C-alpha cells in the first residue's frame, strides 16, 4: 500500500516523505479522526515527528486533494482519505462518532439546488445527525428506568 501512497503523492507533485506516508496510513486505517489522533497515530511509528509537521502534512494533503477535511457543525475538524467520490456523513449527536454514507441514488431532491444562483454546482454536502447504535443501546435502559421511576 505504501507504493500506492507514493504514487498518489507524486501524481500531485508532492515529495514522498515519512510523515506524509504515515499520515496517509493513519487516515486509511482510522477515518474521521481529529488532528490530535492523527498525531498520536503517526507517533506510534515515528515518535520524533512534531505536531507542526503533522499539521503541515494535513494541510498539504488537503490542498492537494488527497485528504478531505470535514467539520460538522459544533465538532472539531476531522480528516479522511476517502476523496474519490461525493459521499456524505452521519454524525452521532451523543458521542460524535462519524460514518460514511454513500450518495443517495434515484430521485434526490435535496441534492439538486432549488435555485443555484448561477453557480455551477459540482458537489453537495449532506450531514445526517442522529444517535449511533452504541449510544442508542446505552440510552435505552436509562429511558426505561426513568419511566419506571415516574410510575
């Protein structure tokens, strides 16, 4: 897989460096992580890499289109390496977990602007909000217990 990353870096005229390869590997293995998590993941293999180096790599990879920065409302910025398609995200209101959601197929009225104001629209960003299965499971007994207590 490293050779794939090297090819991707060279294709966008970026030098192949250990920090860049480490960040790409971290994002491939752990999508939707914040900067602090990326730093921790990179440092497991390369303990001397500085915070600033990781910030610089994330910026360069994002600018080059190899990494996507997402920031749902009220959340810290997260990064992912899935950039070759127009997909969306579902975010847990409770724990902040994020998962990919492929674009809807067929009739998708929310993905077609009712008035594009003359813009050439090439992407729609949709964020679904809800409760992840883990948080929903944790809440179910609590709801039951609180409703039992009110009887």
